């Protein structure tokens, strides 16, 4: 039986909505499959599920496997985008990456070759790889990891060496994307070095609690409410959350937008970060994935939470 641990008391309504969502999510874990195209990810226990909430007053709640470490995978694309906006600015960040949902799988190469030289958005592999290539001129892995630690309020974030090795050995599609971008003259640096840094950033180890903190910073306009530090400029947060809303769950983003209506980003490690309105972050972890590569349990739990707590961005 998973442990339920509660910290500062929440309102009974919010607490019971979370408990229900946790049970609903947990019940569907068996319907998903863990990612196995990166062999190390196949070792995850598909029954795992954890939910964490953190709000601006310091209320927190965590249910189930909220302290289990897993690789951040595509959720790192939010951090990469935030950092690119910070060091390169909006114009340069979007000079070689667009802002459109691709309607394709996260690692698709098809439209990139046939329809556009620029990746469709920064939250799919091609877009993140492009941003990493320009960032790499200025920053190394440790500096980017420090930014991730600050955003997630988690000093223990580090590289999961086994996942990194596994990504490095099996990441030929991502290398192909980097080389394709290079062949089009879009990627400026060395495709191998860029792919290597991208693999490392996907292999940062986080927990559902770290993702709740990241969600809170985004929900709170980029400000860490506990330290007063403005980690991401407000106007950049607007851009990031808009892209999370439209592109954060790969080719399930439209349906998630309708059903849940919250800026969110998933990763094939099973993570999901959500940044609803009202200075609140929700982090979820469930490695059993659906056909799109999103956590089945996390998506179901968020559907419930959104309905019960009125989290949808367009509910009045
Ligand atoms: N490292 C993974 C990949 O590039 C990240 C993809 C994901 O989480 N969707 O294939």
C-alpha cells in the first residue's frame, strides 16, 4: 500500500479531490506500458504512481510515489526553453524554432524534412535539440542543471548515469534530427555534442515533488514565492505556458487542452508538470504510458482534478 503523507493542512475539498484523483490514476496504471525504446526506462515499475501539490502559501500534499526519482525526459524542454529565453531572448530563441503544434509524435522527423526547416515548437525533440545547440555555446551541463535545481527547488537533481548511457546508446533518431537540422543550416554547432547535451538534460533525475515546485514557479509568474527570486521573467512565463498549453502533451495536446485545460508538459519517464492558475503547482509521476507517450495515470488524475477543482483555464 502506498504511503500517504501530508504536510501543511489543505482545505478538505482540495485534499479529497487529490485523494480521489490519486485513486483514479492508480487504478489505470495497468492499462499503460512503460517506455522501452530507451532500454533503461523499461526497468520502471508500471504500477508506480505519485502526485504532489505545492502552492504559494507553502501548502503541500503528496500521495503515493511522490519521492521516487525518475528521469525528467521531455519535461526538461520547459527548462531548456526558459533558459533559452533568459540568455538569448525571445527573438533569437524563436528565430529557428516555431510555435506551432506539430500534430506528430514527439520524435517525428517527417514534417521537419518535408514541410519546414525550422522545428515546429520547442517542446518536441527537434525544437529542444535546436535550442540546446545554441545554448551550448554559452552554458555547460552543470550550469543548466543548476537552473533546473533552482526551478524545481530540488538541490538533489543530478544526472541519472544509467539513463544517460542508455539514451546515448539508443538515441540514433535524435542524432538523426540533429544532423538533419545541421544539413539544413539551422543547427550551428556540432550535432554529436548537441545530441550528447540533450541526452544529459533528458536524464536529470527528479520527483513528482520537484515537478510540483516547477509548476508553482510557472503558475506564480516565474517567481519563487519562498525566496522572492524571479527565476523566469513574467513575459517569458506567458510564452512558456502558452506553448505548454498548445504543445505540452505531444499529439494529445488538443484533447488535454479541452479536457483538462491546464498548461502542462509530459515526459516519457512518466512525469507530468502542471501549472494551473492561482499560484499552484502539480507534479505527477506514473511511468505507464499511453500511445502518445503520456502517463496514463497522470492524465486521468488531472482530468479528475480539473473537473473537481475547476482548474480549466477557460472556466469562468
Ligand atoms: N529522451 C527522450 C527522447 O528524446 C525524450 C522524449 C520524451 O520524453 N517524449 O526520445
